[in-house]
C-alpha cells in the first residue's frame, strides 16, 4: 500500500522533483569520483545517493526508486521497533514504523534536500538493526563505540541515531560523536556549522534549485511536450517559463516565427531593472537566471532558437547553480551539442570522454563520437545541422 | 537436472579463500604486466604524444614528464630515456609513467645535456617505433619550490567550487591553500605573493563576507571588501619589492556576450583606477595621476628596484558600440618608497592607440620607435622580470581581459633597448596570458587555452640569455591525458613560490566569516 502510494505520488503529482535531482549530478564510474566523496564525512551516503539519483533520468524510475526506499525505511523501522519495544502490539508497531518513511517522504519533497540524508538514515538504521541483534549489552556498547566514528565518516551526522542503541550510555556515545564532528572540521575544508548540519544533507542557501513551476516546465521542455507546457502554464510567473510558453506556442503552430521573435525578445525599457536580462542587439530576451532549473530552461530555449553561445553560457551557469558544487551530466550533454554546433570539436571530445563514464549517457556518447571524427555525419542529425547553419549565418550581436 | 556450477566474482564465498587469493593475485599480475615491443615497424616520424613534450627544455628538479600517445586506441607505450651524459630510465604501460626518483637522478646527471626518448606504441597488437626526440635539461635553476594558482570552472553569473592551491613542482602533489567550501558561496581570487615569497601575499574574497586579506609578518590583515572611498574593491594587486606597499587597481567590471562569434564574452570595466596601499599605516594612497576621470587605469606592477610603477591605461569607451576601440597603453610613473608618492610625469612605453598619448610625455629612454607598428593594439598584464631586463605583457586587439581573447599573445619588451616583440616561440592561436617570472628571471609560466580552446592550462618556458624563450611545456601530471581530460577547471593567476605557503585555511575561513575588518585611511594627492 505504502509502495503504491509513493509510486503514484511521484509519478503523477511530482515527477519533476526526481528529474531535478538527476540533472544536479554527474555520477561517474571511476575511482576519483568515489574517493572525492569518501574524503568527507557522509561521503558514502552521498555517493550511494548520487548513484541512485542517476536513475531519475526517467520519472518512472524515480517513482519506483522512491517507493522502494520508503518501503525499506518502513521495514527497518519495524525491525528496530520490535527490538526496542518487543512488548508493544504489532498494530502499534506498524503505525509507528510509518513515521520514518513519512518524514523521509517530506524531506524528498524539498528540492534543496538531496538523497544523501535519506540514504544516510537507511544505512544507520541498517547498522542499528545489526547492533541491536547483539544480546550482550557490553558487546553492544563496544559495537556502538566502534561504529559511531566509522558510520559518522560514511554517513554523516545521521550516525547520531546509533546512540539510541545504548540509551544508558548516551552521554558517552554522544560525546564520542561530538568529538568526531569537531575532529573532522580540522580535516575537511568546511566550516563546523556545515559539518554539523551534514555537508551534503541540506542545500538551502544562496543558490536555488528553482520553483516547482520552473522544474516542471524544464521537464516538459526536455520531453519536448509543447502541448503540456501550454496546458500547465496558462499564466506563468517565472520569466523563464513565460519564454518557454511563447516558444511552445510557436512549436505548436499557434504563432509564426516573426511573432515568436517579437514576443520572446522585447524592448529594453520593459525589463531594464531585472537582473541578468538578455539583450539581443538593442532588444532583451525575457529570461533570467536565479536557479538551476531556470538556467536549464534558458539553455534549452537558446539551443532551440539557434543561439548556441547563450545556450553554452546558460549550461555553465546551470552547473554553477548546483548548490553542492556537483557537475551535471545533462549540462555536459548540452555543452557537447553546443560544441558540435559551433565546431569546437576538441572540447566536445573532452566532454564525451567524461560522459563515457556515466550510466545513462554512454550510449549517446557512442553515437556522437563518429560525428567528431567525420563532421559531415552531422547530416544525420537535422536539428544540429540546421543549428550549425544558423550559427554560421547569424550576425553577431551582444546580449547582456 | 543438475545445475551447473557457476563461478561468480560478484558473490565470492569464504569457502575457498586460497583460491580467491590466487585469483586476485593473478588479476593483479595481469594488470601489472604490459607487453614488450616485438616485431616493431619503424616509422620515420615523431610520435604524436600528449602533452607535446617534443623538443622542450626543462629545469632540473621538475616532476617527470609523463605522457601518452594522443591516439586513444594505443594499448601500450614503451619509452626508453637515455641521457647524453649517462644514465637511462624506462617506462612501459598504458602511458609513460616514470619513477620519480629515477627521473630526478637522470636529470641531475644530465644537467646542461639532453635526454633522448625512444618511443614504441602498441595498437591492435602491433608495435610501431617512432623517430627519437630530445628533451633539453637546462643548467639554469628553476629557483622555485613550486607554483600557486587558482582553479575555477567556466562561469558567468555565479560561481561554484573554486580554490587556491599550491603544487610541488618536483612531483605531482597538490594541496589546497583555501577552498571556498571553507567560506560557503563566496569567490576567492588573485592570490599574489611578493616576488614568489610565500610569507607575503594578498588575496580577495567576494560575496557576503567580502574582504581583501593581506598576509605579512606572519599576520593576516583583513580589509573591507569594498572600500567606499575607492568606490569599489581592490582588484589586481602587485607588491612593491620592499614589502610595505602594494599597488592595486579598482575595477567596476561588467560583461556582455556574443551571439555568434568565436569570442564568447567581452569583459570590460565601466571604471577603473590605480592606487597604492600602505600596509604599515593602513592607508590608501590615491593619486589623481592614476585616477583620471575619462581614463581607465589598470593592472599595476612595480619595477624590481621599486622606483617605477607600471600600469596600463585607456580612454574609456561606450559599450557595446565602442567595445573594440578600448586600447590600453603601457605607461610608467616614478615611485618614491620613502614618501609613498608617485612622480608627476607619466612615460608611455607602448602606445595602445596613437591618438591616446596626446599630452603625455615621451617614451622610455626617449626611444619613440618603440611604438612603431603597434597602434590599435591593447596592452595588459605588464610583468617586469625580477632582474629588471624585460617586461612581459599580453597583447590583445582591444580591451584587457585577455583570457577571453583568442588573439591574446605574450610580448616581450626589452627594457634596455626599448624593443618589443611577440614571443612567437611560446604563442599559439589561442589565448596566452597571466604570466609570471621565476625569482631568478630565467623561467616563466603562463596560462594558455591551446589545449582545448576553453580551459586554461599552465605552461612553463625558459628565457634564454639571448632573449629567446624555449618551447613551453605543459605542467606535468602523473597521467596528464586522463587528468586534463577530466579536469573541468581552468588554472588562473599562476605564480611561482620559492617555498611552500604555510596557511591555516580553517582559521582564515573563520576570520573571513567573522566580518572583523581593519580600518583604512585614505590620502589623496593632486
């Protein structure tokens, strides 16, 4: 029941949230990527979280995976409750066991909370189950004391849950965890406050992932679902989404190219006080950044409008907006396309060699490689060929 | 029906630990062994290697120049290195990975001599031998422990992870001096030491807790990031050799983007001035001579004797229409370290645009020929050699932010003769800039985008006594091809450091976050 509810929730109501998580990672199957994460507290949880998030490239996968994660959380909670409170009735145990998955579900709704804390909690709960299996209290205490530093390094501050395994010894185990926290602040380049909060537990701060409107619009652009965009956003709030709606009108045949350009590019004075307004010649392109999703929208729209330079800039900025300094496989794919359109083949080769280490972009890399060796093969990709011709014949003007 | 026995590596059982140990040992041996050249087909051509180390000149003490074949399909590379004065080393594997100790011993033995490299490569099971090539081992000391630099990803609106790092040049060890994870959501830039001295440096932090940090006499002094009396931030610094003064520019920088051009972006200043900061009295010394209303003064640098302040200046233009007309000239003005005052006469050494020097004084040594043929070009990043003989600068078609100008080249001005020339020995079709000298002025390093056209990499070259530079070599890495391919960061503002920089990143981070700042005074000279 829980699994079906979670699955339907993510697939039909919020499919764009897992998709946003996927575009904020560049999960690579190489040692450097793993070691970079293992070098910080909570690194294993981050690595596994990102390993899972790469499957969110498809909303269906996202829904399935969330369902599995929350069911696992419920089963582990059930097992712990049986060990902690064996005398409580099973019905109550079941109801209580729903609390952790529901909390994790709530966290998953927040775009600035990555999968890391969810994975960390599951790992710690698993370790807790294993430790609670020990019958001797002394053995359990030793196991907890040994596990706290190890689990702290692997999962981050979620290791605090292990202190509950020896309630009588909480002062000792909590002090041990505090020592781990303070000690690690001398080893890793993060302020103590962030280490205590969990280095990759919470991305809230200056940078934003985007509004739900931007995230959903971005997902629909990615799926080239122009009708969906028109239906979902009759009165868009975000300037980026507004631009997407105009483009969707053009793609759906509601307006022609002249109307598209006259609507998407507006006179300077209408938006002069907005940050990061684009200017094409003496006209402004009505989008601005501010989040990962809006930057991706700008990048996609610019590619479709035949402005690869703007697309390249926006793709770089989309990556820079990712709050935990991750790179993005999606942005890198976009950058590769831009490089092919603009003839920067050496650079394209570099990006392809990185994407080759991913799970879901590898196949695309295999398709693109021959194109770099023989640029004439671009004939097979009408959109890219058209963009290349447009780029070559476009008059160079400035945008700000 | 009997199920056949399966042998799975993913699910090893502990029933046969010995068997598995043997299996893993066998795999390790397989990985460790590479094939040796047999039935070699000789080609009368140089091997196509990455990085291009063919014919380069290197200092004793530099890290091994490991390399790969550029062809990704090459499975094994076999390299024999023989010294002209004796000794040899050998490498065999997927890339040439020389033993560090053996490499250093070979270089010591062959100081002033040459190394001859014999390369064979195996592809599709067939070995090909190439023509030998040489690497010259200079007898000139590098006179540096390592280098410092910033690493930053390409970005325009916002910045992500970046940091200032130091790298030991004798091996591949890199250590972070300060990363912006320590000071979240802030930009760290322009680590600048005084003549490669790690005990005296300046760096900036931009963002919520912005500051200019000056490290001197073992103390960190944090100044306000934006100084109201300057109307902006301290930006491009250069230390006076005496260590008391530091010249800065203050810039109000903007950017605009090309829709269809090889150049992606124009970075320009709406305003810029040059001033001097007295670290002893915490005084900003402004002089109207380098803060002219319609002129953009920029990129200051002291002469090695401390008696001159070099800087660039251009008549400000309207943007966007005048973006390609802003050409900076190279000027200098005398400086008195006893009073902290600039002189009253400005010399124009290189004229950015002939019309721009009206009303200003003569050329250095009175040699006006220096500017012939150099009109309508722009000079940026003047860096005098520490022996006072040369001044290296970057020349671009217009503007000053050279890393985004593919035409940016290094030029060398001979301060004895007044002659200037393009350093064609080191230039490429991509941007070269952000150069620095070693403390003995025999070596220099610079940024170049020649590798892929976008990401800046560090190259080193030797300046010969005849004023000719040797073919530059890319900063060595353990596995350079893999390293630079995977690296999504550009190197920025590299400089030599005579010793390792000793800084406490944790403490610096706390100081930055604390917002405690040293008060500064301002003195204006008319």
